């Protein structure tokens, strides 16, 4: 077995699930206070959904689980975390029981 292809295949599967989740409606979003106080949430969500600027520098594992956007002079980060059914602990991102939660925050809140 070629072990070099396993992480790539796994990453591609995770990326496809993350992309589908990020673009779907409804999505479980966590929006920080800074974002909700300063930003038009519909514009933020639209930009997160359409994000496709993944490369080796910002997505080294190829899982499409993190991104950076600029809006109204602010830098925002979004990230996807993987939780179990009770939302109390980590879950394998390939598990059918995985709950993805997408968090959007100002860069200064990271």
C-alpha cells in the first residue's frame, strides 16, 4: 500500500465534506461578538460560502477547514471544528455522526 496517498485521499474526502457543509443551508454558525457588532452578517456568510482561495500556504493539509476573508477593512477568519453528537467533544471528520460547526471571528479575536 502506498501510504503517501492515504493522507491525500483522506484530506480530499474531508475537504469535500467541509465544502458541502460550508455552502449548505442551514449551517451551524458560531459568530463572535466582534463580527456581529461590526459586520453585515449576510455579507459575511455569503463570503464564507463562496470562499475558494485554498492553497498550500493557507490550507497545508488540504482539508478546507480554515479561511481568511477581508470585508470593510477588517480581516476575518473562519474555521470548521468537528464535534460528537452531544457537541461536547471531538469527532472524526469522516464519521457520519460528525457535527461540523463553522466559527467566524475577527482576526483580532483569534
